[in-house]
C-alpha cells in the first residue's frame, strides 16, 4: 500500500579473499578439476551462501598462462559465483608463501624473530594492486565490498584510491581471520604502518575477539597517531568503525550429514572397532600455531602419568597438509611424523597403537563420522584466530556429549569457557591432567557442559556472523 515505507534498494555484495571456496588443479590428462578448499575462512563464508548471494573473487590456486586455460578455469568456477583473480606463478609464490605466510602470519600470531624480506613485500604490494584493479573494474557505485584476511591488508586503501579516480564511493568491509598482536609485536615488521594504513581505509573492520580488536586500535594509536574511542578510530579525517563479529559454522550441515546412511554405517563400524577404547580426535591444518608438537607431548605425558589408560585410549589425529612450499611447514611435518613414531614405538602392542596419524585431507562424511564417535576433541593451539573445529565437534556430539579440551590460546576459548576443559598448551602436565579429567567426567557433568556449548554453536552460526557484518556495513556509505 502507499503507506508502506520504501525499502532500501538492495546492495550487491562482493566478497574478496586470497583463497576461493574451490581450489583448481590440473589432472594428468590436462583437464582441470576443482576441490573444496579447507580452512576456517572457506567454512565460515560457505555457511553464508545459504542466506546471502554474493560474487566471490580470489586466487584459484594455480597460474595458467594461456588465455584459453584461464577461460576454462573461469567457466568451471562460474557456477559457484566464484571469479578467479589470475596471478603470475612467481608473484603468487612470493605473495602467498613468502610475505603472507612466512612473515605476516607468524607476526599476527604474536611471534617475533621474523626475517623481513623486501622482495616479498614488493610482491605482496603488487598482488594487492592486482586485486584492487579487478575489484575496481567489477564494483558498481552502491556495492558492498567485503575483503578477507591478512593476504589483502593493503587492498582497502588501494581500492579506495582507484574508486576515487572513477568518482565512485566505496563501502569496504575488512574481516581478519587471525589474531591481531599488540603493537610491540607488530612493530617488528618494518612495514607495519603500511599494513595498518591499508586496512584503516576500510569502512568497517571486524575481528574474532575483543582482544584482537583492542590490539588493532592500540597499534593504530601508537604507530599511526590515530585516535581511537569506543569502537571507532579517527585517522586522517576518516572515522573507521571496528567491531567484534563472532564467526561460526553451519551446524545444520553436520546434522544433515550425520543422518546419511553411509555416515551412519561408518559410525556403527567405528563404534564397534573402538567399543572398549576411548577415542580422542584432533583435526588441524598441519600448522605450528595448532600446537601439534605440544599435543603429542601432552598425550605422551598422559599415558605416562596415568598408565592404566595404556591400551585403552587412542588419539586419532587428522593433520591436513597446508602451505607445503614453506620451509617451516615442511620441517614441522618431518618433526611430527618422527614424534608420532617415537610415541607409538614406546606404547604400542601388537594389537594396539596409541596414535593414529592421518596426514591427508579426508572427505567431509568421514570427518563428520570421526567427530561423532570421539569421546573427546583435543585442540592445543598456541595461538588461533577462532578455531572452528571446536564448533564442528560440538555440532556432531548431540548423542555422546563428548568433552571439548581446548587451549586457552584459541579464540574460541573466550566464548566457550563454561563448557570446555581448558589448559595452557605449553603446560604439558596440566594438559595430561585435563585429558584424564575429560575421560573420567560423569555423564551429568558432560551433559551440563555440552548444553552450554551447543547453545553457543547453534546461536553463533556462520550465516549470523555474515549477516551481522553485512548489515553493519550496509548502514554506511563510505
Ligand atoms: P584454520 O582456519 O586455521 O584452518 P579452523 O579450525 O578455524 O582453522 O578451520 C579449519 C576448517 O577446515 C574446519 O572447518 C574444518 O572442517 C575444515 N577442514 C578440515 N579438514 C578438511 C578437509 N579434509 N576438507 C575440507 N575442509 C576441511
Ligand atoms: O584462519 C586463517 C587462514 O589463513 C584462513 O584464511 C584460511 O581459511 C586458513 O587459514 C587456511 O589457510 P590457507 O588459505 O593458507 O590454506
């Protein structure tokens, strides 16, 4: 009727991240095939696709030279609303393996002692410029542009400059999927100011926890002389809003998968296999921030301190290969497989091995079955933006009400404190005690804790996270 308020015209959403939901690879016969990418960013944004339409720009995972090949990749991604940003192989290597993962990643995870490299920085800048060119071409006046993660921290500034040249306003959101360190740690990076300035050209900047948000604001004050009050930062006459947006998963996806016959059969088989044995599950990208070395130490300590558990518990550890071209990750893989071998050598019997180590990516159905049969999920990150595996375990534990044992350095620990058993990941004795406590916890206590975790996971979904960020962003124009 004429009394109805005119509704706001719907604004289109453009999502930009280095990694697309699908990674493209070339088969031996020369054809291209794509597979689901793994990682928290893809999980959270994929959950949003259920409620919100968007175009997703990102690097497809490979660098074909010929126009025909590029076209084939473009076509294969188009049905997923994904648009490839092509990068020269050498440049992509220096940007992704180099500056992003060898320099920025450890600093964002509060590590110092990182070696700066000018050539890698130049590649980082160049890739951010290429992304800016693509997005400036694609974006229309009223579009909302949502940039993700540390690979693209210069993009908001570069994009705003390009849009200004075209006399278009830019409404740019930025979400970081990692922690953000205090200024004293960030300062180790000679280009820290550029990184902060790049990000501060956003309209809205989102973090997983209040601590990360505060560290960012404090760094802007200290290194850029910006002024920060409440959740806003004033820099060079622009007011930038910051906020904590609690990321999550799509729990329904797990519930639906659990109902599949194939998964039910698998759960039955695994339960039968482990009927007299407690199962602890761990699912982590093979990354030093996940504290896998500490996890294995803690588990070894547990078997030593509580010998009655020997032969009666297994740790099934899925270590998803990650960033395999970076030396630190290669070294970690060697160290972990050696450590697994030593512990198994120490405690195995002909009919029993305490650690089952899967160094590969496993299908989603198998992942869901594993989460479901485990009595405990053990996550030992030394630093971790959020850790969505913690959420996924909860989503699959409706029947069993298993225990979530969580490092106090995972972002998730802030929100899940009531329902989890928490420990300091470097305190191996404490970790061993927590494992024992979790495995001997009464049914009533497990249920009480589980109900709290379930409520949190079902309230804070990826769709809700995405919608609240986009709603906040769409209230603004520049
Ligand atoms: P990070 O973002 O550091 O990798 P998270 O714990 O937040 O850590 O997210 C990891 C995500 O990767 C989870 O959603 C998990 O289900 C997903 N994942 C793990 N293994 C696979 C796999 N084989 N294929 C696809 N996704 C996977
Ligand atoms: O959580 C941080 C993050 O870098 C996400 O961006 C990504 O989902 C995950 O780690 C996996 O990293 P990569 O894109 O290097 O495989």
